[in-house]
C-alpha cells in the first residue's frame, strides 16, 4: 500500500508542478477569464456605472452615420473633436486621454488638388483643434497616444505634437496580450531613450490623482500611496467589471451636437472630476479579446444623452471588446486600488499539488465512479472558493489545479486497475463462487489470504428447506430439476445477501445462511427475519408465475435462531470453508423441521425475537423440546413487518386465547379457541387437534405444557 501511495504522490507532484510552469501560463489566463465571468454571473457588479472614475467618448457607428461625420474620413474630424475636447475640459474633466492616433494631417497632404496641393488648399483647417490641444496641454489635462514600435513609433502629426508640448503629453498605447492573443494585463511603463516613461493608463491615473508614480530600485510601483501589485514585472492585471455598463460611454456625435447647443451644464454633470478617454467603438476595428470575454454585454453608447436619440437600443454581444475599455479599466483599477492580485508560481504549484493529492487519495480510496463524484464535488467547492476570493480581487488558480487533479485522478484509476488492484481482482475472481462477498471483502481488506481459525460471535442462523420436494421432483427430469433449483436458490440467495446475510452452504434444496458475520451487524436478527418474510413472499410469487411451480405449488420451511457460535475458516489445512459451528446452529436446524408439526412457514426462537426489537408482529406458538436438547425452547412465528393484516390479527388473538387455556389445562376451551380460526389458519388447526386429543384422553398430574418433538 505504501508503494501505491508513493506513486500517487509522485503523480500529484509532477502534474501539479508541471502545470505551474510557463508553457502552461495559458491556463492561468483562462482562470482569470472564467473567474471574471463567474463573479459577474453570481454577484453582479459592485458599483453603479455613474460611480466610475473613468468615462469613454466613443467614435462609434452612430458617429459614422451622423452629419457632419457621415461619409468623411476621420482625419477630417479633428475640428469637431477639438470643439468637444474644449467643452469636456471646461466641464471640469481631470484629464483627457486619446486612444486614437492621427498620424497625418490634411494640412500636410501633398495630394494634387487642381494647381495646388490638398494641404495648401485647406491650410488652417486644424487651427481650432490645435488650439484646443494647446489649451488643454497648458493645464496638464490632455495626453495624446502613440503606438510604440522598436523602429519608428506611430505618433500624432507634427502639429499635434507641438501643440501638446511634445513628449511630456504623449504616452504609449501599447497593450500586452498572452500567447492565446487575449489581453489580461496592461504595461505600466516603457523605456524610451533609456528613461522609464509611464504608460497611457498610468499617466492618466497619476494626473487625475495629482500624484507622480514612484518606482523603487526593485521595480515596485507606488501611486498615491497604493502599491500596485505586479505579478509579472511591470504589468497590471486587469479587474474588469462584467456586462456593458461598468464604464459610461458617450457618443462623439451626441457630444458634438451638445457643444453646438452650448449645454455647459451637461458637460459638467457628465465629466466633472472624471478621466475621459477618447477611442473607437466599432463593429470590426480595434476589437480585442480580454479576460472579460465571458462577461461581456450588448454594446452601445451607454450614458445619458444630451441631444441625439440613440438609433438602436443596443449593439451585439460579443466576446471581444473595444481596446479603449482595456485602457479605461486599467485607469479605474489604479484609481480605485482594485487591480487583481495574482499569486506567484510557488503558491500556484502548491495549490495544484494539493488538489492533485486529494484527487489521488480519492482514486486510491474509492471506486472509479465514487472517486469521480468526489472530484466533481471538490471541483465545485474549489470553484466557489476561488470565485468568492476573486470578488475581493485575489485570483487563485482555477483551471490548472482542476486539470492537474483530473489528470492525476484518471492516471491513478488506471494505475489501480492495471497494478494496484490486479492481485485483489484475481483473488476475488478465484473465490467469488465459493465464498460470500462479505468474506471476500474482509479478506481483501486484511491483504491476507484465507487461513484456518475462528472466533466466537453472536449471530442469527437461517435454515430453510423446500417442503415436499422429493414428491415434487419425481415428475421431472434431472436437468429440469437442476434448472429449477438453480432459479429457486438464486432468488432466495439474492434476498439473503440483500439483507446482509451470506449463504454458508447449500444442502440439496436446503439453504444455510448466517447473519452477523463476517461483517458486524447489530441488527442481524431483524435482517434474518426480514429475509425470511421476503423469501416466503418470493416463493409465493414463483408459485404463481414459474412453471412447474405454478402447476405443483410448493412451500418452504424456515428456522431462525440467534446465539453464540464459532465462526471462521474451518476444515483441513489444504481445504476449508468459512462456516459456523455450535449449538445455536443445530437449534436453527431443529426449528426448521419443527415447522412440519405446527404447519408454519417460519419459526424463530425466543432469542431471535428478543433481538429483533419492536418492528415485527409475532405470534407465540408454544414451548417445545427438540431432539438432542433437554431444555425447552419458546418458539414464535413472524406474521409481518410493521402492522399485521386484519386476518393475521384475528388469528393471533384466537391463538393466544387458545394457548392460555391450553397452559391452564382447559383443553376443551383451548380447542374451541383454536377452532375459531382453524379453517383459515393451519397452525390453529394443528393445535386444535392436539387439544381435542387431550380432551379425549386427559394427561396425568405430571403434565407440562411443553411439546416434545421426537423427530428432526
């Protein structure tokens, strides 16, 4: 067993540590995705959208369909964007970031236009936009975006760079994606010309809080007293809200109309104290998969409107979102101090190994079906724990420990089948036809082959025999007898084993069974009585449905007795049986035979009745003295489990009255009492004849109310 445990531990270590290595980081990312979706489905979002410190101004499909934007390239939109930018800044926005880049300007175009170039014809077109940028830049309220490349970055046009004061108001928009092309983390800084420069999201959050980010020598980042968790160097793990309502989103078209209306109050209500990010919200452009992909909602401009009515109630639901929301979420996480905290690789490996060990333990301890159910239950519990902790921002691994534990479960089950249980399986197959299942289970649990020996145990012995079998079998061929008896013995054996007994032996049509061994059973007497009642009912069913029982119905007699016996492997050193020996066994056999005298189907000793408890209805039959015993035995017949039928109650009452008169030597009165039910109750009819015999020939003074049986 120690060897099997060692194998399971090694499997758990290999699987748990293996899935914690970099090649399996995709599982770590998938855990974030699943946890984000589960948290949203179970708990919803923690805060209302209007509490968001960040809002988005979207160049959306509505903008593309609304004049003056409709039908024009977006490079010509800068003048309208400048007007909206001015209104937003005047409305009290903390800072405005651009998630779009205009790398060219109409004024720089060299495209021929008549005798001039297009740039010359539209000279001054962007003057208002550049003034808006310059004004916001002087207040530190605008940050333009650029896309950082190793060679040449994609930057705003030269005029825009000059308007905002060059690089002090330009930040990189680059986002990191994992190997599966999913954005789960955002960079916090970039190195430009040897100097560390904050990313767009960090720059916006710092300006909104009027605190510069600070790095120590180890690379740890602190912003306004918040030490930003960085599970991977220089990255922020995004903590997305679910659905589509977490970040208010305004359509540029509506804000342009609002600026035309000069509704300054609207801009103050919408943007005062907010970080504003201008970006695209389109069906196909700049869409990215993120860790929110299982928690997305229907997209549209989702914020109060100023002038225009939305053209559609909502957009489609997709796994991807516009890239602007990744930047907005990063800013929100930094300002709310709720970035996701991921655990390191050692802790990840420890959790993987722990769950894999539990799976291995289940595989070694239970059957494959039960081990799988145990794994499934554990997976549900772990998912619940991880989801609850993720609600507070701690991301425990979800997919990797479940995958590792499932793999270990499957491999350990296979190992058990191929190696660990091979000897047990062969042993069980070898003894299945000769030993009771409980005996085999006990033998396998001890890891020892059967050997001679026994122990004293209080059990209940079950003896049964088919009544009139000899005359019944005279009319059948040998092969018919064998087939019929196999059916009968199989049916009775199934019931005995279902009730917790085991068949010690078959003697022709007789069955010897034991309840209370080899497995301990405090209710062995009740189990034996229940089995006897069920076997009688089953035989009646066979008499009604199975040929040739149906044409020649038979009965069976059952004797039950409880007492101390010697139970164990008894025989020679080369051949032995698991069986029982003792006086209690002999008495059960005598009670089975005594049924013939009383015309009863089942007879039990007083010892058995005392052990069964109140769950059965009993009829006291008599005191008898069986062959080979001097002491009389008080005997009973079980009538039913639970409540007796009206007929059984009537028979029991009449029989009890007759038995009392019999013991009082009122044999005539006893015969009369037994006679009340004699026609329907064979035991009463039998006792009536005994009482009438003593009426005709009264006994002497030494008579005692004990029936001495001379035969078996």
